C-alpha cells in the first residue's frame, strides 16, 4: 500500500512520467486482481486522458474507465465507480456514464463507512451532475464545501472534475466560480506612503475582500509591501515572503533606513509568514537585480498556486499609476499584464525614482545547460564522433533567439538569455531538433551574473553562480528531459501564462549545492 500512496503522490504533483515509471518498477502493470492497483492505473490513465484531445483522449478515457470498472467489480465502492462514470462520459458513452452514476447513488444511500463528509457530498454532487441534474448537484456541492470549508486542494480537485464534465456536456460552467478557493495575490509597491495611511489601509481591505484573497506573495520592504502584508495577515490570509538577498541584508537596505518602527513591523510580519524564500545575492551591487528576480519568483509562485487550486491570481501594486512608469513595481505590473492577468493599481503621490542601468552591476539571466553526451561516463571521443555532427542543427535551433553568452564547459553547453521566455523557447526548439538524434538532456535556471571585460580578448564575459547551478542540475536530469529549478519555473509562470506545464520532480541533492526543488517542463497539451 505504501508504494501505491507514493505513486499517487507523484500523480497529484503532476509528475506523470515519474508515476508511470514507479508503477512499472513495482510490477503493477502485471496486476489484475488488486482493486487499489487497478484504481491507481485508472488514475494515471485518466490524468493522461485529460491532457489529450480527440480520439487519443477518448481512447485513454476508455482504458481508464475499464481499469476503474475492474476495481469496482473486485470491491464495489463509490470511488472507482464515480471515476468510471465520468470517464465513460469522456469516452463518449453517455448512457453508460449515467448507469454507473446511478450505481454510485445506490451505494451512497446504502451507507459508506470511513469516508469524510466532504468526499461523500462531492461524490454525490458528481453523480447528480453526470445524471444531468445540475441544480441538485450544486446543492450537494455547496453542502460538501460547507462541511470542509478550508480543504482547498480537495475543492480544487472537485472543481477540476466538474469543469471536465460540464465541458463534455457542452454546459455552462460559470456557476462553479462561486465555489472556487480564495485567490492568490502578488503584491508590491513604493516605500513612501501618504500621510493618510488609514484611508489607504481601508482601500486595501476592501479590495482584498472583493477579490476573496486568501494567499499573498511578495516582499516586506518598508511602505507598501509591509502595509499590504499586514492587511493580508489581518484577514487571515496565508503570507508567502520572497526577499531579495538574505533577511539581514534586506532589513538593512529596505527596512531600517525608514525607522526602527518599520523593523518591528517587519519582524512581526515575518513571524506570521507561511514561507520565506531568499533570492539573488546580498551585496549592495546585486540588490536591484535581486529585487527583480524576487519579484519574478513571487509572481510565478502566486500564479502556480492559483493554478493548483483552480482559482485565479491577481496583482496589487501600491504606488504606480501606470505600468508604463519607471520603477520596479511598474515593471512587475507590465509583466503581469502582458501575461493576461488581472491587476489593481492604487496610485500614490510619491513615485519611485528612475533607476539607471549599470553594465558592471549584476543582472538577471536565464541559463540553459545542454548535455549532448549520454552521461558522466561517456567517452569524450563522442564529442568528435556524434556531437560535431549535431552542431549544425544546434546552431539552427538557436539562431532565432537572442543570446547573451554561449560557452562550452568540458562536456556541456551553457547558454545565457535575458529572459525566461527566450530560454524556454530555445529549450523547446533544441528538444524538437536534437532529442531524436542522440543523447540529450537540458536544465534551466534563473539567477544573477556580472558582465566583465575579458582581460585577454577585451570582449564582455558573464560570470555568476547561475551557470554553475544549471550545469549541476544536468546531473539529476532524466535523459531526454528538460528540468528547471523552482526559481525558473516560477519566473516562467510569471511571464508566460501558456508557456507549458511544470511537473514537480521533487527536492534534489546537487553536488556542491543546497538541495534544490526541481520541475520537469513539458509542452502544454490541448484539452
């Protein structure tokens, strides 16, 4: 049973490839007499079906329904039956779906021990929806959510399932919005606040209530950041802090200069935070690039969390009247708007000052590390035998995307880009061009680098830890795959709403590095 639970955990995280690998390694693909294993097989096939379209989608749905149906024959229970019913609908068998839904209702009426009130209510609601009784389904769903009002991930799973059913029924789904978990908020703003802070706080409270915000992502600088964070805490929202540099350096740079009272407020807010993440470097020269990096990660984490909960991510900027203004808050707002997400601007009279570029200061870069060899033990003669013949295709794949730097290490290619979008686009093209012609794997990371003049050639050279971490990630990257650090995955989600899907691989130990949370980046399939 422990192996079933471990595989299920991978599936819930979206790591389908890893889940299937574990399924086969456990020998479960040869099991036909264990209801738990058959239900797990149905779960994996169902998750794949929902990523496909057309006949492949229907074929996967039929196979998943058969697996769930076999589990129900061995041990009749609502769980495999309700899944078989929904999958029958996806496979195009409406009559079979309704018959199975009726069987589910019969089992529920007979009594089901050892299940939570939420699960029982949600299952009843799903059976009613499959039967075509939308009003009764909504009543049952509301009752289930009322029994477990804070079970956000359970609600999200149900809403995702209902969305699929309603799409198959060609029925409106807007009524589901009233039952979605609270929204996630990215927040930022200016340090200088107006005298009437009470009125500003009231405006923030009204906005947070109107948007039903339950999760906040941002920094804790004096001024707008801390004011918004305090209003989030006051309403019981979950606060996730993303700081540029480390805590001590951040306080010295962005909190203490504005007065010790702000330090006290910072410490109080930090103590309430559900998570604290430090991004970039603590040195004064690296501060502004680290602010930009922290904003990217905070925006992406808000968007990713909203997607996980089947909710929405919104942005609140306190200060800029327009995203076209100069300043980091307006820059973050421009990225958010470009991704097609909603935002709120509360203008202040004290705009942030212009920030000039300094080529010698650290800058935010995205690094794509590419390995064209089979692994660490691969003979270097492969560079002459195989890699050289693949270089023209590599050059062609990169010619459409502007790069900041390209260099070889002893066995790998490291490519720096200005933004995550360029790096991801290059990774997609390289994968399509090179993955079928020989060994291939790649890894992506975002971090800081400094441009210096090469003392020999005089040409600019980029140096920084982002290159090192991206290269070390190749050591844990599966052959043929594209892995990304959490920072890159979040930054990509911040800038590109439809870039692809990020499947959580887990926390990986890298040589010479702290454990790093890694995602596998996959194309987004049409549903």
